[in-house]
């Protein structure tokens, strides 16, 4: 649901001058198959050794907590969304980007 929501909100997310992606502790092959099945239009990364999840403090056993981490242009964490709405996560991210006053791309660049 969460990945589908991001895909469905892709047009709105791409209006912002950001890079976004999903991350999972699942193996690369499983994530690749999952991304293809859902026709995701953004990268789905594999954190199989869970080092990234541990570094962000979101590791939960062999999995990770569902969160959205917003990193600003200087590489600093601007916001961590811990109450992810799985069905409306894409809209939730758009709203947070607006709250953070993230710059938008020029109109013609967001259509790509």
C-alpha cells in the first residue's frame, strides 16, 4: 500500500526539487521483483545488512520501522515522519514537503 501510494502521488512529488526512494531490508532480488510487480517509478533500495536502518535508529529485529526521513539539501535530517499513513503516504509526503518549504522545480522540469 505504501509503495503504491508513492507511485500514485509521483506526479505531485516530482514537482519538488527532491530525490525520493523506498528502502527495505529485503534482498535485492525480492525488491526488484516487488518494484516491477507494482510498476514503481522510483528506486527501491535494499539494506540487507540493516546498517542504514541501524544508523537511523529504525531497525526492528530483522526489519525496520516504517518511517519517512526527509533530508535537506545540506544533508541534515529535516523531519522524520513516524506515523506513516500507508494508504496515503504519497499525499502525506507532499504535505510535509510543503511544510518544509522545499523548492519546486520549474514547471516544465516536473513533467519528466
